């Protein structure tokens, strides 16, 4: 009875829900727990500096709109979102002192810098008599706890997926709170527009605005659209960049506007006439994100350090001309250029083309995968610390369960196989729009008459290839031979 009395007393005092990468009101365990208190202070803290990696430009654009959406939802429920800037270890105690809050709730984050900071903050607040509780929700599994039979973490995807797949139905998503009661003496919120998250001079976000609808409602709409129109045939069509057959959910997941549990529940409830293979393949794509976070938790330097130490001796090339050509989509290989231009315009790139573009950088150009990872970090609306780093290492050959380095994508064959009519290239490389499909992935092989009719002048309207495929492949394999037997 005494414990129950204490619990009731605590819940009569305000609670703080500290929102981070969980910008939603549905299936938000921390928000649900905080809503049981008499009054509530939802807070988002912008941290300047600190150990966590700063968001790239595309993610900052998304964050502005996600916070705007979340603020509107919380306002409708009754408790406005408070935006503050500074160190959470200082700001949260200040809010507690000002409001008399008795509890702080948050959803766990798994990047190593946040884990370390959160553990210290949890201890400090608990020592001051504050109830502190953290919750799962970002992932389908707890990456800090999952271990192989030998006691280590999983380094191969297939056994990892087998280990978690059977348990992922066990947590049904939470409904949003029916209403929230604001704390009357909550601190004043900063103005979101003053945070400078949106690009101004120049405003490069027009393509992002055309392509995306950030926020929880946008996430739900995207999920419904995919289940209605994209799930049928997903297993075969997901590799075709010219077809709208992927889920488009990755940026919503990266920004915490939807949870993997919500996606799995909706997938199971969908009456779409999809094959079991379509559903299984999509579930495995969700699983790859889980695997990436499992790797990051157990290898904190994943974005900086080769998982396979043999690659520490790899002779990466610095190339001040080739790297910008790749970044701008001016390599002379149409499938690569289409992907890089899609990325710049929309903040996203089709996954098949990501692999081709990453392979081209690391193997055709022999430029360090970390250069590509950093570019994607800044330009992707779905960049997250785990998937971005794990995927780059996978393609480069240095990562866990990686594609072998000697698997070098031929950008011509990849284009002809997955964009056979050239629709994807024509959309993103308009100077090649009139090229016949026979030549669109290798325009340098077209007769002069075909180029003239298509309005293409190689080296002028569209670049010549910056490297020869076969020569680049031979160079990369020779470099790999020098390190493959390293200890």
C-alpha cells in the first residue's frame, strides 16, 4: 500500500517526456508513460556540439518539418511541445526545479554517444530522487542484449534474422494518448524558425519538398500507399529504380515518425494480394536495419573504422577531380549519374542504385568508403548512424557479412538489367532523354548519327566516362590482392 501511495503521489506531479528521434504520438512508450501524470511537459532539446554526430543538411530540413508536425499533434492533444537549446544534463534539472516535475521519461537511443550520455544522466537524476525510465521502440530487438550461442554479437545477417524473427510479433503498437494536460509553469519554447534548420541561400530543398511529406501523418500515408500499391510484386520489382516499388518509409523510420512494430503490424493486417515471398522479402528489408543497429551498438566506430582490419592497409586513392564528379553525377556512367542526381534533388536514392554508386566510388575510383559515407550522411533524408555506415562497409567489402571486394558491379550491365528501357536514367539525366534504350547505359558506344539525333555531345552535354570499366576493375583487383592475405 505504501508503494501504491508513493506512486499516486508521484503521478500528481508533472512529468517530462524528453523526445529525441521519436517524433510521433502513436506507439510512443515514453509519451504514454508520461501521460499518466497529472500534467506533462513534452520537450525537444537541440544540442550544440557534444559527442553525437551532427545531422546532415537533408536530415536538418526533415527535422524542421517533423518538429512542426509533432508540435501540432501535441498541441491538439493539449500539451504544447517545448523547444530548447543546450545541454540536456543542465536543461532537464532546470525544468525539474522550475516545475516540480517528479519524473523524466524517454525512449532509448542506440548510437554509442547517446547511450553513454543517457546512462550518466539517468544516474544523476536518479541520485536526485527523480524517477527516470527509458523505453524501447526504435527497433524490433534490443541490440545491447542479443548474443550468439558463443556470447558474441552477430556478424552475419542470416543467423541474426533467424534469432529475432520469431519474436517480432510480441509487442503490439501502442495507441496515442487520448489527451494530455499541460504543465502551467512549463518553460517558454524557443521558436523553431530561429533554429536555422532550413536552407535559405541557396534554398536547395525544392526537390525535397516535392518528394516528401515529413511527419507522423506523412509516414502513415506512405505506409498505406505502399501496402496498397507497392507490396504486390515487391520481391521482383524492388530492384527496378524506374518503378515506384519500394516502401519509401526509410526517412520516416530514421526520424522516428513510425516504428518498425507499426510497419510489421500493418503488413500482417494487409489484405493485399501479395505473395508470401513479397511479404518475406519486405520483412527482411526491415531486418537489415535491425542488423545495422546491432552492428553499431557492438562496434561504436562503424562509420570510421574498418570492420575487417585487412582494409586498414588498402591503398585508397585521393582524387580531387573524380570525387566531385561522382558527387555531382558527372561520371559518364548513366546509372551512377542518375542515382547521384536523384540523391541531390530528392534527398534519397533507390537502394539498388545506392549499391552501384557505392561500388563505383570504392572500386572503380578506389576512393575511401568513408568519403561516400560522409556525402550520403549530408544528403540523405534517411541517413542514420547505423544503416549508412553498415551499408557503405558492406559494399566496400570491409564490413560485416560484406559483399566480397572482388564483386565489382559493372554499371553498364546493372543499368541494362535493372533499368532496361532507360526510364530511370531519362528522368534524372535529362540530357540523355532522347537516347535509344540500346545505348542509354553506354552512350559512348553509340554511332555519331545516333548521338546527333539524340542531341548528345559527349564531353559537352554529357561527360565521357571518367574511367574505363575494365581498366578500373583490374586496378581494384590488383590492389585487393595486396591486402587479402594480411593478418
